[in-house]
C-alpha cells in the first residue's frame, strides 16, 4: 500500500470512528436504537469499504484533500453537527470514487461471498450473546435481583448499535475475526452475562459493546 493510500484510508477511517463514537453516545441516551441510526452508520462503513476497494487507487494529485482536512477539524469541535459531517464525508468519498478509474468495483455489484469460517463463528457467538442477555434479564426479574434500568438501557443500546455494524462487516468479510477474539466472547463475555447479578448486569452488556466497538475499525 502506498504511503498516500495508507494515510488517506487512515484519515477517513479515523473520521468514521469519531462519527461512530458520537452515534454511540447518542443512542445511549435514547429509549431504543432506531433503524435509521443503524442504517446511517452502516452506510458510512460501507462507503469506507468501497474507498478501500478502489483499484487503481487515485494519486495524491487527483484528490482534493481540503474538504477532508476541514472535516477532521470539524469533527473534533465540541457541539459540531455530526450528521452534517457524515453527509459531507460520504459525498466527498463518492466524488473521489467517481473521479477514479472505471475499474472501481462497487460492493453492491459483486456477488456476495459467505462469511469466512472464523467470521461465521463470531457471528454465531454474537447471536448467543444476544440470547444470553435476554435470558439473564428474565432470570434477574424472576429472582427479584434488580438492576439499574437506566444503565441497562444505555448498555443495551450501545450493544445493539455495535452489533449491527460489527456483524455487517464480519458478514461481508470486510474485517476478519481471530480465534483469540472468538474465544474471548465464548469464554469470558458470554459467561459473564450468564452469571451476572443485578449489580453487574449492565456492565457485562457494556463489555460486549466495548469489545465489538474496538474491532470495527481495525
């Protein structure tokens, strides 16, 4: 990978991560995670991946970097309009793609491939983890072992958004899980949820959300 390509993808990925983190902060304060919230962040991730797939990648002289530099400043500003920044970033990426080689491959045009075996293992683990959360919640309610409802909703929403994005990238083989990561879900995170008390339940869910969030932009 050329130094320009590496730097550009790092910059765009960093912007995507900041926007994802902002979206996470918002959904933690909401009652539920809307389909729109999940769809918006997924579109951003998919746009990033299409930029990665450009072949040949544009030269530095062919890309207007000024808008990207402004976005990097804007996203760090307190109170900035993150949705406007996301819309501008997506438009900028589309312009880069449209100015590139006609050999650019759009993900939507390529036949979908099944997830790799390790990615499918992780996807299955996420399903088990989600089921474990539901079962533990019912168990705690039945045993009258109360948990903080506000902390639970915040953690659940963070988990829901993280899973939507992480699972999509795994399913499309845009990222690759490892045996060690799968083992951590199986041996640490799921058992912690299964064994949670009312006092620890929200934090075990948040641990799952944090685990996925750290893997989305690797």
